[in-house]
């Protein structure tokens, strides 16, 4: 979407090659995310509409949330560790693979050990076998973690594309087939296992990296770096992964089923808009750091790209939540609509400061970042508990808005001190993105006000309003000379069908 490489950093030829490298990687990463999203989205709609009720989805959501708390150890910081190495030797690969196997066993064992206590705590015996199936999926992670880290290091995101899509296909096929056969929440668990197996197999075919011979000798540096990063990720996971568990414990399975579906739909839509650009940014920012240059210009370009695209998209999702849920999932999921609107607005706020964890890690500020993460996690859980107890499932979703505002207040000064960007420049970018967002949702606002309310709008009217919003959005980017416009058009050059249009428009902006 945006390109963090800065002009003048290298000779013209080298700089152009670097630009194309990042841009090409971004296209592959986005393509993989888009196709994976499409597969997962279609399967989740079919499963939810025809086979599973909110309570069944809620049961799986609680099990998955508990598993994800342990899963922060699955790569033990290996992705970041491998990306930061000046040279990767075969012995280093074997050591990293051995560490990956060791910690995947620990993750799977941790999930398995907590399965029975979780089933007792929530009063649902089926939680135990569901968590055991999910635990088995983590046994296959070592076969994909190190290969994908090595491929990411060389920005070979076309290989990431193959791995991610294969996992999405396996998960969708297995989950759909078993749901149709009446396996209830277990169908989702078996789909998770199938995804892990497929990703591991394809990754090893593309970039073999087996721990042969298995050895933990000389892994002190790997474990030292991983332990600090994993501690940080665990703190963050307590805030990010516990909502389903908190809502499920306080409000029950139906409530957590509705909440998790809203959160999942918002996250999937955000990924659809932004692609997998975050995975491209880290190595690109690392190159800028290694050249001793300021990260501020690159960071502002990232903020411009994210806000120009994600803000309008998520605002549109918030406005269209009711008709979207009605058309996709049917009347039994109607309670998702107000939750989806609130959570989509939360995502707009949280994306205002992108890479909040990545930049401090890149600059070696792990200790300070850990302190901020502890405060962040405490706020998140406390607000969620209060919201659930005071306002039910809608109160839980509303608490996310309060949390997002507090999160911005917490991290804004910290990131500014690290990166050194100009607050005035950032606010100027966000003012233009706000205008683009308002333009994007204007047609839908007029339709609701003058023609038909959200509970009666049909697909074609919604699609027409959305298309008109896209046109007004683009016109606003041009009129305001939004700093993301050039990067968006440049990125479109590499996309099929729209590439020629992007090249023509680039001549005039």
C-alpha cells in the first residue's frame, strides 16, 4: 500500500530496485490475504447461516481464545530473530527449527493441560475435546514457522501466498464438510487442525527447514531473544485474546457467539482492506534503520496509507452492519449488527497509530514497551469486564471504544518520542483522511436518510451506495492531494486489470 523506502537512500538504480522489491512483496502479501480472506469468509458465512447457531460458534470461540493465549509461544520470537540476523547459516536454521519444535510441544501441552479445567470452569464438557483437537494443530506449526520466517527475510511473499492459501482451503473444506455432517462446534476445531497440517506440508515443500539433527546446542541467543519477545506477546495476548473468554464467562455462549462473530467479521474486513502489509513493513523499516536514517518520513507514509484506506472501509462497515449481517447470516444472527458497528469504529481508532509494537521492538525498546503493554492489557480487561457486567454484550462492545481512546492516549507520546514524527504533519494527514472517510460514507448516509432505512435496504441499493462512496472517496483523495494517493496508484500498477488505469493516473498526480 505504501512504500517505506526513502528517496536518496541509495543510488537511483538501487533505490528503484528496493522500491519495487517492497511494492512487489506488498502485492503478493495482499493477494494471499485477499484470497485467504475470501475463502475463510465464504466458509464462515455458509457455516453460520446454514449449520451452526450462535451458541455453537460461541463454544468454539471460548476454546480458541484459551488456546490462543498459549499460542503466543508458538514461534518464540523466531520470525523477528531470523529477520534481524545479518547472515543465516544452515546451523542457525537447525537451531531455530529445534527451538520451534520444543516450544510447539510446550504450547500443545499447555492447551491440553488446561482443557479439563476450562470445561469445568465454563460448565461445558465439550470444551475439553475441542481444545484437545486445537492443541494437536500446534504440533504442525514448526513445519511452517521457520520456513516462513526465512522466506519473509528475503521478502519472498509469493511463497507466503501459497502457504496461507493452502491452509485456508484445507480449513474451509474440512470445516464445511463436517458442519454439514452435524459435527457442530467440532467441525471448526477439525478445520483448524487441517489448516495447520496443510500449511506445514506446503511450507516444507517450498523451503525445507527441518530440525535434523535435533539439537538445542548454541540456542542461548535464540532463546534469550525469544523469551523477551514472547513475554511481551503474552502480555498483549491477555488483552487481545481474552474478550471471548470474559464475555463467555459473564454472559454465556449465545452472547460470546454474537460477540466473536462481530469481532471476527470486523477483523476479516480490516484485513481485506489493508492486506498483509504489516509483514512487509518490518523488514523494510529494518533496512531504513540499518542505513541510519530517520523512520519518521516512512512512518508518516504508513499512517497516510492506512488511514486513507482503512478508515473509509471500516466506517462503511459500521454504517452497513445491519444490512450486511441480515443478508449474509440471516435473522438468527441479527444481534451481531450493533456489536459490529461499535467494533468497526474501534478498529478505526486503533489503526491511527500503526506498528505500535513493531517500531519499539525494531529500535530495541522492549523494556519500555513491556511496561506500556502491561498498562494496555490491564485497561482492556478491566473495561471489558465492566462493560459486560453493566451493559451486557452491547456494553462489552461499547467498552472497546473507550479502550481504543485510552490506547491512543497511552501510545501516542511514546511512539512520537521513538520515531520523531511531527504531530502537525500527522494531524494534517488525518484531517485529509477524515474528509475522504466522510465522502466515502456520504452516499449511504443519504440513502438511509432519504430513501430506505438500514433494516429494509436491498443488496443492489447497498452496492450502488458503496460504489458511489468509492468514487467520492477517490475524488477526495485527488482534490486534497492526499499523501497516500501516489503510493496507492503505484501499488495498483502491479495488480491485474487495474494496472493500466493506475499507470495512466500516475502521470497526472
